[in-house]
């Protein structure tokens, strides 16, 4: 049976952890949202008047004029407005840091130090604090002035050099992928530091940057260069090491066929009505197929074009061949629902509720919970300030659930 807290909600895996969230935009807010989903109490510090930059980033906006960009990475948080340059607010922030377990920030290098809030400066206030700094290019002097924008890092970090329809046509990913990957790495680093603190009693500095994260996350492409000196280029929808592993035209829309083994290739040839191709020396092994990918592409394209994408999805999937149509986002959520996945979640009560993409992590004993919808600017300022100025407790305030709920995920087909 799951443990249940005083509010009647399951106790999250990170219950009792207080996160001072000095983040904005995407990479760090994504990390802090994950902590909130897992039960930590995340207090988001925002500029008075304007708040997180993404509150103004749109369209799209909801009917209540909230930017969906902000909503996507800020649930399960309290919004506390504070000006780091104002003495009273600074005192509150210092007290928050004293009580926190984790601080996460993604300002340009040197910004927190100018306000007296760098890791070295606050470690004296709270030696147990795990302090995570996310930057674009690291904290060395040569990198400090470079702005950490996802698009920029996709360009200079090599991702665009391997992404696009063909040579000389680089294209960015359709989402801020580097920010998301960096947020995930930051969360892992903080969790590791919290685990280490259990033994040492001390916090530590965790540093993550977008460029290093991208280079690590490009895995085989990066190590093809570091270990073999190979510099990959744009292959469109093809794979540099596997064939056929790409997009093919169907009668109505494109379809992906991702053959990873010789046995799958044999099944593909049988399904396409060309069983002899499986023993053709040009195609019998993966290495041979990669070497003759143009001829293979032409042979398969002539056949896939004769039927719809859904036809090939049914026929090839039945034979154990990875295959699927190119869905839009709506189609992807519908597919998730048909597969029994809880890809959407409704957070909030009544007209104040909002539908969000669900956290993909499932824990059997300490499940993800959705306690708070993404906050309005300064929504929790008074309750947090009251807690910070009360000397008799170190427990964060657990109140103001009237506009939030812990509804179960809503199936994508609903």
C-alpha cells in the first residue's frame, strides 16, 4: 500500500525535499518540475511584475491567456516573487536557501555571485545544500559571455550538421531538445548529490551545460568522431549504420521502417513480395545493405508507394518489423491512448484545470503526483513569505490546494 500524507495524497519519492528554484525558460524549469512531480516542494522565484520569460512566449495561449510554453514545465511549483536587488526580498531568499535542500539556477555565469548567491557564498549559510548551476557553455571565462539558447547550441554543437533533408541543408529539431536533455542530466546530477549527502552530510556543486550535454547525447555520432575520426554528415531520414532504417513514401503519407536485424529484413522482403532480395548479396547483411542503400531505397520505395501508411503499419507490425506512420502531435496522443498509456493529465479544479503532458515515470510505491497546476505569478508569495519569517518551523507550508488536484492521468483518447 502506498504511504499517504496529511493531505490524503500519496507520499512522493522526494517528499520532504525543498527546492529553491531560481530557474526560468526551459532546461532548469523542466528539471525542477520533475522534482515537483516526484513530491519535492518546489518554490519558484520569479521577477515581480513579469515573472518567467516564458509567461509571455506564445502563441499558443489558453483561453485564459496563459502561455502553454510556461504551462509545459511549471506544474507542481509555488510562485514566489522576489527582487534579488531589494534588501527585504534578499533576506527572504537567503532564508529560503538556508532551509532548502536543493537550489537550481540557470542564469549566466556570474549573475548569482553578483547578488551574493553563488555556491561558495551560500555554502557557508547551508553546507547541506545541493547547488545546481545550468549554463550554456560552462563557467570558464571564455564561455561566460555566450548566451545559452537551445537553437544556438544545436547549431554550434553539431546536431544541425546531422539533421536535415540532405547535405548542405541543416535543420533544427522541432523541439528544444538540448534544453530537455540538459534538464534531465541536471536532475540526475542533483539526485546523485543528494544520495552522496546521505553519507557525507554535505551538499555539493552540480554543474551542467548545454554544449557538453548535447555532445554526450549524440552518442554514436560523437564517438564515431572521438574513437574513429569520422565526421558524420546529413543523411536525411536515413541511418548512417543501419539499413533500411528510414522514411519511405506510402500512398497517403510517409511511413517509417526501422529494420535492425537480418531476420527482420527477411520478414520485410516476404511482406513486400520480394523474398529473393533477402539472399541478394547486395542486401543479405546489414553491412551490405548500408553499402547499397540507394538501390535498396529504390526497390522498397516502388512497393511501399502502392499502399497506405496504415496498411504497412498493420502488415509489417504483424511480422515483428518496426514500422509506423508519421503522426502529428494529435495523432501521437491518440496512439498513446489506444496503447493504454496515460499520456495526458488534468491538473487543477473545474474551470481552473489545465490538461498537460503526463510525467512518463511510473513508480509502484511512490507514484508521481499532480498536486498543483502551473502557478499564477506570485500566487504563493504570502504563504511562502510567512513561512520564511516564522522561526519555529523548518517545514514548508502545505496549503492552498483549493485550486489544485491530484487527478489521475486522463487517457489520450478522451
